C-alpha cells in the first residue's frame, strides 16, 4: 500500500498552483483587470465565510471584486435589477449568486437572469447545455475542480466505472456529464438507490456529494479505488465530509481530505472561470 502522503489528493496545494498560474497570466498589462461580482443575501454564517474567502482569493490573483451584500428582506425584483446592472457592466466578467438564499427568493430565476457568458458558476441552462454537448463553455466550479484534481494526479477516468452519490444540479449531474465526456462509465446514485454499497463497490472512482457525514464507509469501497469527498459537514466543532476518511483511506488508492480537498478547488475554479471569461471578452473586443 502507498504511504499516506501519496494517497492524498491535495486540493489546497493544487488550488495554490492554479492561483499562481492565474496571477502570472494577469501580469501582462491590460485595459482592465478581470472582475467578479458575488451577490450574497442575508446573514448565513457559512455563506459569509465562503464569500470572504472568494474575495481574498480574488485579491491575491488580481481580480477586481464587485460583490454586494443584501439584507435578508431584499426582494426578488431588487436582486434582478442588481443582476441586470452587472450584466451590462463592462468591468464585470463573472457573476455569482451565493447559495442558499432566503426562502422567499427564487434562486433558479435569479441564476437564469445571469448572462451565460458571465455565469461564473456554470449553472445557466445555456452552459449546462454546452456541457451536455461536450462543447466549450463555463463549467460548474465544484465538478470542474474534481476533474482538475483527478487530472493533476494522473487519474484518467477513461474506461473506468465512476459512481457519483448525489444528483444535485450543483455537483452530481454536471460531474456525471464531465466524467462521461472523459470517457468514464458514470452512474448517479441517490437517496432512492437500492443497495448503495453494491453500486459503489463496483466503482473505480467514487464521488460522495450528499451532505451526510460518514455515508461512505470502507466496506462500500472497492480496494484501490479513488474516492473524492465533496461533502462539508459540521459535526461538533469539526468539519467532516461524506466519507469515513480514516476507514476508507485504508482501502482506497487515492482520497481527498476534508477540509483541504475539493473545497479549495471550488474557489480556484471560480477564479479560473472569471479569468477565462475575461480573456474571451478582451479577445473579442467587447471591453
């Protein structure tokens, strides 16, 4: 068996490498820096931490932040007006609505309001459609981060059985499409899947994205499999994933830690998407 250090898919280290690469790309003088607008509504503590981390990461790379923090009682119309203004703002290349939103707001309508070429989180139907067709476009940050992590460690999905536990539009569905586009044979498992263990034990790559601490145990993992933990759950004063890390690491060839695995990659790919969109706009002469 590999040494423990060889097993870890270190998202924190790779995210730093990506930030350094982006910063180098932005050292060439340009008319303006890339711009990212993160819209947050309300006072969700986890969202506040995520937004601060994104703004700090932007500053490190050289991306201008145009984020706004709205009070909980902000209306749908007010947010739509804000998004419309950002859609027309030539300083802004990426727009992200921080989820979750207060219950009175229609998150889907707001995501659809964002211009597809400024959709920094890759969730607009136009960008999801490009993913289905395996065409170039902005891709959802967390799944794209998972794929970039596999690439970094030379884990080629081609020809492999891959199981994604979770069917959300944020992670599960787009990740299954990305794995399919990489020539894997993906299966999406979920809360209604009969005998989940039988499904996961056949997988060369298992991705857990359910928000259920410790869902994936060692008995559910094929020896030598790659295990990616997308879950971030607070248990007591600890952050844990959806994978029983201590148990699964004994049978997996590669595994992501929580924290320090997929989380940093999500932010890195958000920055990547913003710079990608900026380059497209600059090259087309639109700003």
